[in-house]
C-alpha cells in the first residue's frame, strides 16, 4: 500500500509518517480503497466494502463481476492498457445485493512486495451524474415555458441543415413573434404576460410533430424547426395552425387576453443552405408578416439567401432617447458595448476576448440598473417592483447567454442581444421616464 501511495509523488517531508497515512486509508470508512491482483480483490477497506454493501466475501471476487454489462468492455480495455499508466473509469457498478449505481474508479498499477498490484480508489457518483444531467437539462431548457431554449434550437437546426445537405431532404425554419404581448404586459402586468407566454407556448407545441422542435429564443420570440417536410405547403399548413392557435383568447383572472403570432417561413435550399442564411430568411419573412398586418404568416421570397447583416447592431437615434439625461447616456453606452460585441462576433475574435467583453457588458448593465433603481426609490415610482423584476430577468438572461455564448450563429446571437436591450428601453424604461419627468427630472 505504501508503494501505491508513494508512486510518482513528490518527496515526502520527514514529519509525515507514510505508515500512518497508509493505516488511515486502509482503515478508512470515508475513502473507498481496494487492491487487485490478477483482477481479483485481495483487499478492500471498510469504505470500499460499504460502497458495495459487502463484507469480506468480496475478497477473491473478480473485479469484472461488480461492473455492469454495459461497462465491462471499457473496464477490460482500461485494465489491458499496456502503458501501465493510471486510468479513470466511470460506468455502472453492481453491488452484492444486486442494486446498481454510477461509479468512478481511479486505478493505479504498482508493485507491492514484488507482486504486480492494482490500487483502486472508488466513488459513488450517482448523485453527481443526476446533478450533471439536471444542469444539462437546465442549460437547454427555457425556464418559463419548459420548451427548448436558444442553445438547443441552434443544435437542432444545425443537425437538420446537415441532414438536408447530405440527404437532399426538405427543411423548413419558422420564426414566430407573439403579437400583442407588450399590450398585455402594460395592461395586466408582467405576471399575466408570463402566463400568456406559457399558454401560447403550449398551444404552439400542439401544432407541431413530435420530431419537430419548438424553442423559445427569448422574450416573445419562438423558432420552429421542421425537418424532412415534403413540400412548402406542409410548412405553410403548420404556420397556419400556429396563427390560428395563438389567436384564441386566454382567460386570466376573469379577463380575456387576446394575442396572436406573426410567422416567417424559410425553406432549404430555396431560402438558404446555411444555418445563418435560413435564420436570416425566416427573420426577413417574419418582419414582412408584421408589417403586413400581423397575425399572419409569410413565406420567404425566392430571391436567394438573405445576407447576414454587417451594419452596426443598433443604430442609435434620438428616437431611442427617453429625455432623462443619465438614462439616455447609459443606454447609449450599453448600445455601444453591444455594437462592439457584435463586431467581435462577426470577426470571429478569440473566445477569451468575447468573454471579457461579455463580463464588461454584464458589469455595465448591473451598474445601470442600480442607477435606475435608486431613482425609482428616490421618487417612489409606483411600478418599481415590476421594474426590478424585469431587471433581474434581464441580468439572468445576459448571464445565461454569457455562459453559453454560441458564436456559430451570428444572426441569432446578435438578434438576441438587440432585442434584449431595445425591448426593455421601449417598454419598462419609457414608463419610468414619464414618471421621472412628472417630478421635473430631465
């Protein structure tokens, strides 16, 4: 055991008694340790025996007997590694009572008393695996609606484009925007607006096939990926169902709230052959639908792929100003940061540069929100609670975006950032500005 502990380790200071350390491990009830010879257990400390709910009956048992079927090939390969280097195995293990669990083994080969021996450190990682799966679900799920989020939509769309290219199958991408949500928020509050989004999401979900992907991109925007559609009429039929489903009234606390959706449709390869081209084409069709009266769908024109915008992300004009000097100054600064970030994404700058820019953006945004909240407190703004909640949501959105920034879709990335800032300024901040002006603040 001492040889196992000492292998490839730095010199041990004189004051550390290696025999004592060895005895602590061999008798440990917290750190599972076992020894193998000829792939059979010749020693297992109390913690290791507890891990497998075994007594001394584990001694002499082949290691492979406690490895679940699906992990035996990987374990056999690890044990057969001719290099003799230490290896880590993660898989399923079977306890002596027949129950199974996720395990991680660290195996190091040593020579003890002149006999080749494998030292095994074990750990039950079942809860770690569950936590990792849960975190993975959170990373790809929109918390409000339970739908796939922007990151998962990108993955699904990317896969669908690859499949369409290789198999020649049709593909449709739909971009949808909820019409009337701002009016519902202003009239009934953001909590009612959240319920409207949840109900609308479920209604839209009922309009697509199981193999399709309906994702919430953020705010009131959704993306629908329709792989293997037979004809453009199929995509139009889905869009028509989306429009019809969304226009049905939603009853909240006795009030009927009416919204709708505008939908833009892009088809592969007519509208584009890359992920960004498809999104840009669907976006252009969506805005055409909104300009044409809303609550309708429009098929992207057959004029070829839409170019990815290269102009500044946000063209700030006096129309964006609210008439409160400090707020307008900070809004322009945020817009400048977003334009710089979009340009860096467009150039394909190093990820570390993008990360630093996002950190700066988050810091500036938090400072701006703190300034606004001080003004709200000073002048006792009636809508302060809802406004603070919107700040918290925006910071969460930006933090989540920073953690999973996907530069592989410039169009969707920059669109998210643009909508993230401008929608808040045009809704919540405009109401705050009106209230501040009534107190003589400019």
